[in-house]
C-alpha cells in the first residue's frame, strides 16, 4: 500500500516506522533536523513494549512530484491542519484517503473543506509516544488505531489499510460510527492532558492526590454534559470507562500536551480545552474545570510567554 505519513512525530513516526518495517511503501513528510536525521539514519524506535529497532525510510521535505498515495496518515498538530492539508495536495488522487489521527474532534471538517469531503477519514490513535531527539521516537504504552469513513461505509481503502496494519502488527479496527469514537477519545484524553499539563506531573499523581483526581473528574463530567447536549451518542457508563482508562495507564505517563509545554512548543490547547470552552458558551453550560485549565495554560499556547 502506498502510504504518506504527514507529521512524523511520536504518533506518525511510530506507526509509519512499523508500516515501513512490514514492507509497505511509506513516505514521510518531515522537516528540519528531524528530516535530516531520518534521511541519514532512518527512524529509530525505542519502545518499552517492543524493544529498540531502526528502519531506513524514505523522507521528503515536499510532496511535489510524488505519485498519488493510496492513503495519507495525517498526524500533525491540530493547529497545523490547514497548512498540512495544503501540502499534501500533490499526492491526492481520485480515491486517496486522508486519515486524520489527531487530537480534537473537528479536524476532519477542516481537511474536508480543503481537499474535499470524499477524501476524509476519521481515526483515533491510542498511543503514548514522543520524539526523544531528531530521528528517535520513544514509545511508552499502547499502539492501537480505530478508524473509519466519515459516512459510515466499509470502503476498500479502509479494508486495505486495516490489512496493512495487520501485517505491521498494529492493532486496528474499522468502525462505522467514527464520530462517536472521536467523541469517546476526546472525553477520555482531554481531562488527562489538562491535569498532567497543569500540574507538570505524570498520571500517578492524578490517581493518588484526591484534589487532583477531582480536577480530572470534574473535567470528565463537564465534557459528558456537553456531549449529551450535542447528542454525541456516548454510552451511559462513559464516566466508568474514563476511570478505567486512567487506571490502565502507566504511572509515569504524561500527555502530549504536557510534553509540548515542557519543551516550550506551541500547545494544542484550542483543539482540546478551547473547543470545550466554546461549546460551553454556545450551549450556556458552565464548565469551570475545563475553563480553569484553559485559562491557566493560555499564556503558553504559543510557546514560553515573553
């Protein structure tokens, strides 16, 4: 399968490397020191689950002149969605799928506006991984993709990608209601992201400090209230599901929001907590915990305050 990986960070780098190792035709779109290191040494994966390995891969700075892709795995930060969608136009053929596995719940609309709704697929990546240094991805836990067509059809390109994931030993599942799956992940991940970033501490402290745990719980409750108003179709036991997910995580895990904050990078705050704040205002639903996290981190949204 001819695949293009856009966003060769913790998520795209990890899944793309596994697909390349399995023999798929994979091209990474990267830039800067990361691109240079990948071209010279390939991608090195340091996994707490699978051990350490390295694979030579094709990496480019532009997709101009590249053949059409069967599928683009779209893994950029949410604030780069528009610019990245423009960059991949050269490899978008008549039937190319663009599978978004990003944080947030509205990236698919942005991609569809730029490339056409027929190309867009929605997805959720359950994985804890990050760039340790140029060309090196550290994988901490999990590594599963749930995805599907936005219109609920079981397309040939979806089945083909599921087969590629199977060959690459990536657990993958096609679902017919991907919008509900996106909402589930948002409700599960955003409160953990907010709590780890705000406290600058790993998951262990969210579980063990009662007040911090309550901050996490309040965020979940507020997001569930918004989901009910939006008719998101979440299960009645979603709070219990979120609690089970929190308990399943390694105690030393941090969120990508924390990783970006600690490294002085731009934050995906608007796609996570900002989205909830806007939704709360629209529906006149109080969300004090989500707003607290948003307000406290907003000075860092573009990097270290100056």
